[in-house]
């Protein structure tokens, strides 16, 4: 089991082109520090200095966490870091801290979706969390999730709460999670001994950096080290409200853009244009705030939402049915790649369309996962070696034939199977059913 967990975080660069890309990243990380420090606005990689200044100035603290040089959310990061005119005046009302690594990060304070490449926290100087910002649902695109306009509205709302902090203190308490058993990422089992508490700007700075997704990977690997199943909250973290058919407007702080026809949230009573004011008593200033509440919800559960519509505020009861968490899409997540290696031998899968299902002879309730990509190298080529091909439709996996998503299949394999075991898989290829055997890898 230890070998299974440790393999989550090992990345081997095997070509000259990778080495060249790594050098480019080295330059980019160093250039970011030089540019930001030269402008003398942001406090760079020093949260405690920011908190001290905030206490003296009576201002809230804005902390941005940026994974350099990941391209996702790069546009928003640049707009905020360069103080775009749409946020410039607002940023002056905060003590602004820019963090570009997870080394030394307080895991009791900074609990968020670690698969993101950019996230923001608004803190009171006493470390009370006023708001989170930053949502991601795609590997590279971010325009449907975040915008500088929406961020500006979150900042404005956070300032209003900070101005009346004593009034909101109790409601904000639940925005902080339970104390972490391990205080900082570099002490997590699969990271310990490999990283320090700071970046090594005197040496190889990129190799010294703990990326946020490594924190999530390490938290999951900790369960595997103990031979325990990974909790669904870590397999399907920070659910996006869009999985319920509730599409939030990225140009606003917490306004519903549209509600999918026939969805459960439509039945509950949500409508386009609704502003979600609070959820479970917590002030909602962003989609990330909604995700925080959903992340900590039970299965099943019933949440209380305070909604503002046409100037009137009222309550809605949001029922989360049994198994709701597994409906989330985790295919875009960096953390899904280790699961693909373990569960599918490097296959990338998607739920088959109605046309593909009919051609494969399966119903809407049956398993039908279309192979859209077959890994070509090393452990991610295990499925290729086993005979899988692009275009295959998986209709049975380890005897399971009920409809499931790629994420649900991976969750099953990671928690129910062990390295060295194998699963029998049936695929439909050109109208013919073919039996294949897929190894479960470390």
C-alpha cells in the first residue's frame, strides 16, 4: 500500500524537451518575483507581514495563491496582480499578499480546492475568513467560472462585511474548517523530507515548490498509506453548483445565471437572476463560498439558502439526495491523472452519447464509457498493452454494468481494488463485444 500511495506524487522528466520546459518555468517564477517586488504594492510570499500591516492599518487582508506558471486562470491572475483599472481602487482598501507556493501554508487556514491554479482569500487581521474566491471546472478555460468583474464585486462585498465585522463575526466562523492534523504541506507523509518551508531562490526554485494540487494528492495518499478508503469528500472535492443545474454568473459575485430545465434546483425554486445571500447561515460572496458549504455537506443533506429576488429576500430548502456528491465531474482535475493510471491504465473516458449507446446495444441506464484517448507511455500505456483502443465503449467493468461516470469508475477502483489485482472489462468495438483484462496499478 505504501508504494501505491507514494507513486501519486512522483514525476519523472525523461526528455530534453521536458528539461527545456522546466528551465522556462524557472525563468518565469523568478521573473514574477522580480516584477511584483519592483512594483512595491504586493507583499510577496509573506503572510505574517501582511497580517501585521493589516492590524496596524485596520484593513482586511487579500491573499492570492497562484500556481506558477499554470495557464489556467492566468488572465485573471495578471489582471489582479497588475491592478487592472476595474479593481485598482478596491485593492487599495486591502493589504495585498501574493503567495506563489504552498510551502509553509497553514493547512488549518487555507482550506480550498487544491486543484485550482489561482485562489483568493479575504481575511480579517485576526485570520477570520470573510470570503473565498476562485472556481474552476475546466483544464484550461476559466471564463465560465471567474472574471475580474465578479472578483471586484466579491471584494466590494467583503469590504462591507469588514466594516461591520462584529455584526458578522459569528456567521463567518463556519468559513474556517477543522484544525488540520498536519499543520503544513511539507510535513505531509508523501512530501516530508522533499521540500522546505520556503522556495529555494538560490538554487532550483521550481523543484523546491510545492504546488497546491500536490497538497490534495498528499491528503488522499495519506489514507492509502494507512490502508483506508479515501473519503468521498476528497475524491469529489468542492462540488460545483453546476452539477445540480445551478449555473452561476462569473460576472457577478453570487448570482444565478441560469437554471437547467428539469433539474432538481429548478424544482426547489431557484431562478435565473437570484442572488444567493447566504447558505447554511454563512454569507455567500462568491461561487467558491457555495462550494465550501457543499464540500462540508453530508450525504444526504438539506441546506438552507437565503435568496434575494426582485428586492425581496426569502429562504429555500436545498435537498441533497443520497449519492449526490458522486455526480460531480472530476475529469478536468490534475488529481484525476493518478486515478486514471490506477483504474484505467491511462484511458480517458467520457459518458457515451445516445447514438453511441444505441450502436453498442446498451440502454440509458447501462454503463457505456467511450474511450477518447489511450495513454502511450509507461504506466499510462497499460491499457494500450492490454488491447484497448480509442473508440472502444466500456460496457462492463469488474462486473459492474450500471451507468456511471469516469470519476465514479475511478473512485470505485481506487477504493475497492488493490495494486496487482486485475479487472475484467468488456468493450464494444465495431459492434462486437470483446473481453479484456486491465491491471490495477500502483
